[in-house]
């Protein structure tokens, strides 16, 4: 991998913003700024964009990329689950479009922050290296039983109990500190591959979700949509695994039941064959959209 993050479903996300003539867009996972750039390029100057990311390095990269848009881009080092607080601090009542592109970027995968299995890196995995505990600490501080549940529910890892036991055993003797420690134990318990992927992939996904409290943050965001979305406003969420997509589907459905929101597409949108060929990552992407109905029609 060459460290260049290829944005998924770029056209679909940009098109959902292209009708705006003014107002606020929030890219809640601005990352390298791929979606944000397309949105800013296709909207007039009266449209402004707030870019949130928990990763300060991602914000630096997107700020550099989006400097050409001057003061239309507002980077903020916060999680998308703090959306309402961020808007309050900026004195913004409601926003017109929100985009989330969940998971991690290729740039993070290629960094030395413990997201990949090449080389030997500290077992960190925090999106925001300024707060919270690393994956090595999380393994140390989580009970064997809870760790088995994390592996099973967040990663669908087979033999999750056996793997949790071995991770705890190694952690107790300070042998679960680096990515190569994780690779060694995953291979020992699961063999070289699980579901056609190298065996550390699914356990690492589960640990990353635990470390970054990803599902908790997503649930908090989904529940807060009524507090920030303007009438006719839209939220678009791209997810990459079934645990996330299920939460988005159920969260959107329960909002739609209130009749204040509608779901423009019954099924999630996926990348077309050409995009799937160009970008392997896009094969797992599901885009779901929710729209707020104006009060007089609700
Ligand atoms: C797939 S990347 C986004 C890529 C971006 N859309 C682009 O086109 O360049 C996901 C980003 O979300 C960030 N992230 C993950 N959880 C977050 C959260 N709770 N709040 C804000 N950002 C988060 C990660 O740090 C990462 O930079």
C-alpha cells in the first residue's frame, strides 16, 4: 500500500450536497478531506463545511488539502458524537448535510500507530492518540470474558474464548505489547487465515472498535440527529462492516417511525463495479441516507 487514501462513494456523497445554495455541511469524519473537497468544489461560496476528526494528523492533512477553499473550511478536533456541542460552540442552530465515512483511512493503516500487521509497532490503535487507552492497555484491563465478547460481537472471531484466554495470558507476562505479539497469538489460535483474510484482521477490527468506543459513539450520534438536522437536511453514513451498518439501519428506521424523517432509499447504496475494481475497500461500503421532513409536512 502506498498510503494514499482513496475516497469511497465520492460521487454519491457529493451529489447529495450539490443542490445546496447556502448553509452548513458537516463532514464528521473528514480524514484526508476527499469527500469534503468534492462537496466544497461543487457548492457555491455560501456553503461552509465543518470537518471533524478525532485524529489530529488527519485534520492537518485535510486542512492542507482544503486550504484553497479559505475560510469555507472549519476543521475541529472532536468526535462526530460531539456534534451538538461543537455546533453550540460555533453558534450554529441546524445543519443541512452531514456525512460520516466510518472506520479508518489507508493513511492510518499505513502509519506506525498499530493498525496494521506489517513490521512491529506498539499495539496502540487509537484514532485520537491524545486520549484514552491503547489496545495493549485495553487487553490488560478488560476481563477475559468481556474480551471474548468483544472479539465475537465486534469481529465475529471464531474461537473467541480461546483467543481471549491466550491474549490475557500473554498480556499478564508483558508479551502483548506490539502488533507482532498480536499476529503471533492470532496465528497460533486461529491458524493463518480466517474467512479468507489473514487471521489478525478480524481480531484487530474488534480491538480497534473497543479502543475507540466506535459503536457507542455511533449510537450517540444517531440518537442526536434530531437535535442538529435542519428540515430537508440529510445525513449520509458509509459503513464497512455489518455491526455498523445494522446500527445505522436500525437507528434510521426508528427515527423514520417518528414521521419527522424519511428514508429516500429502501436499500443501502453500494459502489458500482468500476469503483469496486479500482478500490478494493469500496467493496464493503454501504451508504445509508436519512432526510428530515419539513414541519408542515410531518
Ligand atoms: C475512512 S476515514 C475518512 C476519509 C475521508 N472521508 C476522505 O475521503 O478522505 C475515517 C476517519 O474517521 C475518523 N474517525 C473515526 N472515528 C471518529 C469519530 N468518532 N469522530 C470523528 N472522526 C472519527 C478517523 O480518524 C478517520 O480519519
